[in-house]
């Protein structure tokens, strides 16, 4: 998991491009990521391409695999198990008000 400050994404904006973080040899795959996998309750996560999403489904246990979207750039503290996806801080605030 990155310790860098996540970019701020406004509602309706596209998620910043992500690359597949599946390590093959000396570096990551690097293909365009389309899925966000939450590996463990402590927040270990990866952005992965379709090929490596399929590989994960067949070989490893994980908490969630959902489409990579803007909310995923905000960090895994915004993963909502009941929705099985990440939500933006604004979405969290809206859910709290209902």
C-alpha cells in the first residue's frame, strides 16, 4: 500500500490512471488496471489488470475485488464491506446522513 497522499478526485471525475501492480520479475506488470483488490483487513491492496484479476480469483484469497474507480484512489480506509467497494469521503458523508 502506498504511503503517498492520494490525489483528490471530485465526484464525476475519472479515476487517475492506475497500472497493474502484480510483480513479475524485477517490476510490476504495468498494464492498465481495471480492478481494485483488497487483500486483507489491514488494508493491503492492489490495482490489477484483467489478466491478473483472473489470476487472483484462481490462486489467492482476498476480501474484495471491485472495479477500479475514483474512490479507490482515496485509500482503503474508504472501503465499505457492505457495499463491496470503495467510496469517496463525500459518499461516506452522504451515507452517514441517511
